[in-house]
């Protein structure tokens, strides 16, 4: 890309792609988590009730694809973060921020390995044998996704590419 | 509380279109074993520091196994190597589960799929102790 755009612009574009994928994932997982935690008994008029009354099983494959894509883009950006962001963070004594980023990378990896079981449970949503496991893993993944999103957002506020 | 309870007709249609993979007992054994052992394998690979490879982003160099950070190489990245160790370990255990009879794999407690990742979080926080110590020193 050299010559067309600067290095900072290049990595910022990838970071934005990472963000947009994460927004999609967060929306899908939050809908699903609400649907399993507080299932709507009937399609009602209020925004909260409508938020809860989505067809949760149809989100499963999209969630898996979005988690993997967000993960892959994040993995692609990671070496640039290691050089251009983390070293200045350490030099600026932003140790909590650096620690929380490492926490984020661990949580993203643990979330990734949950996807095969998550997908299987949702593709068998008509089987009550998997109800509790499906509910548990969906809520865990949703909580992880919110944590990843917030840490990523705060980290970018602390020091983004080009700052 | 059953999560199947919904009035949305799209749900019934979506669940009716099951792929052969989703209907397979062998895939159930693989997926549940992979997802239960994955977080444990990940924490172990971090604890034992067993990355399949180390990447040095400043020089673009790869080293098999653990590669220490040196002045000539710049910072090292172990995370990709830990991930590969995790996939390999959990994948092998998943394949072993596929070879077991279904009466054995049906006994795998499925609540472990969500409980194990929750239980792994205290270790993850502990593994980052050097960051928290540095933060406390200011």
C-alpha cells in the first residue's frame, strides 16, 4: 500500500473494519442473549420486547462467522499494535491499559474455542436437552464480546494508530 | 426455562432446517470436547509457555517453540503460538472423543462448556500479574 496511503491510514482502515465486524457481532450476540435470558412469550409492541423476540437460532452461524472474521482481522492488526501502540503505552506507564489488552487477547481466544459447541447447541435448538448449555454458552459469549468491545474502545481512546 | 419457547414462526423453520453436521452425534462429541478442553489447553499453554512458534514482528522472523526477546530481534509475540498449541491439543482430544462410543460421550456434562471458560478467568487475570504489579508501582 506504500505510496497510496500512509502506514497509519492503512492500519486505521483495518482497525475500522475490525470495529465494524465487532459492532455486528455485538448486536447479534446481544439479541440472542436477551432472547435466551428473557424470552418473549409473544411479539409485543415495545422496543425491549421486540429486541427479545428475535428468532435466536438464525443468528448462530452469523455469530460464528463474525467472531472468526473479527478475530482474524484483530490477529492481522496485532503485530502493528505490538510495535506501534504497546511500546509507547509501556513508555507512558499505561500498564493497566496494556494489561487489559492482554486480558482481551486471552478472552478472545477462549471465546473462539467455544464456537463449535455454541453452534451445535443452537443448530439443535428444538432439543430441550441442550437448553441450559445453550443458554449458558450464549450468555458467556455475549459477556465476553461486551468486554472485548469496551476494552478495544478504551485502548483506542488511550492510543490509536497515528496518535 | 426453555429457550425453545418463542412465538416467532421463523424459529420453527430455522430449527427444522438442520444440517447433517448439526444432526451428527460424532460432531456433538467433537464440538463439546473441543469447547470444554479448549480453555484448559489455552491456560496450560500460557502457564507452561508452550507456543508452537514465536513471532518477532519487528523483523518478521518465526522461531519454532519459545523464542526469547533480544535486543537484535525486538519484541516477541507468543499468542499465535499459544493458539496453535490450543487448537492442536483440543483438536486431538476432540478426535479421540469422536472415536469413543456414543454411550460414553453422551455422559460428557454439557454445562462444562460454559463453566470452564468462567473458571479459567481467575487464572487469566493471575497470568497477567506482571502488568498489575507494574501498574501498582506506577
